């Protein structure tokens, strides 16, 4: 599988990202993600990622593409999508279909 990347999918504001996540009935979490340069991996949960600051860069292992995701990008990470991150940090509002254990929801 591959992640679906939607450039210019929303205004790029946290308020709009939160509104879209809540409208789906999903659980939001605000995250400041530190720079990462990691090995291929996948996440064992479904999420939708709204980039609000910085740029997320990742390599989609299924397609071989380098995806560059500036503010306003929405990434649908549904299923086990193998990818490798290569970025200098970003801020995102992440929506979860089910809240992962150990994480606290956004107020």
C-alpha cells in the first residue's frame, strides 16, 4: 500500500485541521516532530496527518517516491504503509481512528 498525499488540502491552520478531524469523529493530537532520518517502517494504526508548520519529507517504499509535504498537506496513512522519513522537523495535527494507548488527546 501507499500513503495518499493531498497537497493544498486545507488552509494550513491548526483550527481547520482540528475541525476536519473532529468532523470525521476521529481523535486529534498536536505534535512537534523532531528531525528524523530513519529506516523503513510502518505505523500499526490508521492516521490522517495535517502539516501545519515545517516540511515533512518521506520516501514511500511502495512507489519509490520522495514525498515533500509543506503546510496545508493532508496525508492519509491508512493501513500498513512502509515509508522512511527524512526531514528537519515539522508540526502536525494528527487524527487517529482509534486513540493509540499512551497518547493524550488534544483538548
